[in-house]
C-alpha cells in the first residue's frame, strides 16, 4: 500500500480553492498527466456522484471512474477509484491558515497489474507528481488573484 500525505498553503479564500479542486473538469489544469476529467452522474458534485478521468502515467494511458465519498463544502472533499490501474482513496481537507487556505491531501493507493514496476519506484513517482500538482494548483489559483487585482484595483 502506498500512502501519500502532503499540504500546500494557497493565498486564496477557502471557497475558491474548494470549488476549484472539487470540480473534476478542472483536473486537467493542475494535475500533470490528466487529459480530461468530467462528472458522469446527474446533478452537482455530492457524495455518491461519479466522475471519469483519462490521462497518462509512467508511459501508460489510463482511464478510471471515481465515486465522491466526502463532500462538505469548504471543509472536505474525497473520492475513491472504482476502476483503473490504481486503486485509490483520496481526501482533501481545507482550513484557514496564514492569510490563505491550507489544503491537506491524503491518498492511499494500491497498484494493479498494469504497473509492473517496484512499488517503491511507483511511490516515489507519485510523491513527485503530487508535489508538482500542488505547486501548479497554487500557481494557477494565486495567478487568478493577480488577474482579479489588475482588472479591479479596488481589491
């Protein structure tokens, strides 16, 4: 079992960070390797909703279906894989910190047969990707603040 835990402080309001992360359609903007992701169930994002993601990882094209397991606006968002080469459970929590939003991420994963590499190598690659994803997320959301401030100097 691979356990990944990380966090990142993003200088944006909790609502904006939560809303961006909890919309599967945004995944391709901040998750390296994700080509597209979209909700496939009716209604809004909620516990029990489903989304599908297509991407590539370690030279393999991967597709997975996920079920939202936790959804507490501005507090917690989680999902688990229902299909795909990586069986995983991910939970994001959000808290006010240092004038911004601290995003905490916890993922547990087990590789299926597609990844014939050593679990230690896989874990190292996943940790690196998680760190890069969080940095990109921070850059995107904080850049949106700069754009807002330039277009509305009253902010």
